């Protein structure tokens, strides 16, 4: 990845801004975008994101001067190990923690399940979760919506099966 592509993947607000651009009523105004993103970014981050998205060909300026999304949804290989992808998910998890305190229960959903699970079933579980996300997106994506939501699903071990393994660097 180029540095710009790395940043698009790793900083959560790049993809949020990309999605906002395709909303009716989008305003190419850093204050408007910052406020729309719950004041979780600065005006300079918004400016940098817009410049980077355009430079990488993710968005383009139309003849009428308005921005338009050129590249539609991205899918990353679930087996890919990348610091950009890890950083992206860490940012989303951080935002989820903040939303737990800042958003009303009727405006969000948090659920969890702790279960006895065999690591031998991990590949099948990952496939089922990926299929669920695709199905969820197809059913609930709303082209006319003015709001951007994030759905996170995590499946990870709460126990240490082999304490001698080296941690992920």
C-alpha cells in the first residue's frame, strides 16, 4: 500500500467521510463534516481525508464542482495481516466504547456471547460471520439514508490455549 492508501484503511474517518459524500445533502464544509462525525475529528483531519481520498481516486470532483464517490465498497481479505487493518478495527472499537457512554440505548445495540468454542471450527465460524455481514449489508443498506452506522462483530479467545505462543507484533 502507498502511504495514502494505508491511511485510508487505517484511520476510521476516511471511510466514514467517503460514505457521507454519497449522502443527499452532503456539504463539502469541514465544520459540517466534523459535526456530522460527532466532533470525533478535527477540521484539518477532514481536509486531509478529502485531499487523500481524491488523490487516491476514491472520490472525484464532477464538472459541477461537487464530489462523487468513484470506488464503491472495499473488501479486504479476512486472512490479511496488516497494521492498517488492525489500526482501523482498533479505531472502530474505541468509537464503540465511546458510543456505549454517549449514545442512547435505543440508538445503538450491544450484544455479546461467551461460549465454549473449539478453535477447530474457527474457519467455519469466520465464513458464517462474513456471510452474515454480507447478508446484513444487502438487507439493511439504504441508499437514501443520511446517517452512517458501524457494525462490529468480534470473535476472539478469552482464554490462553498455549501460553508459550508469541503475541502478534
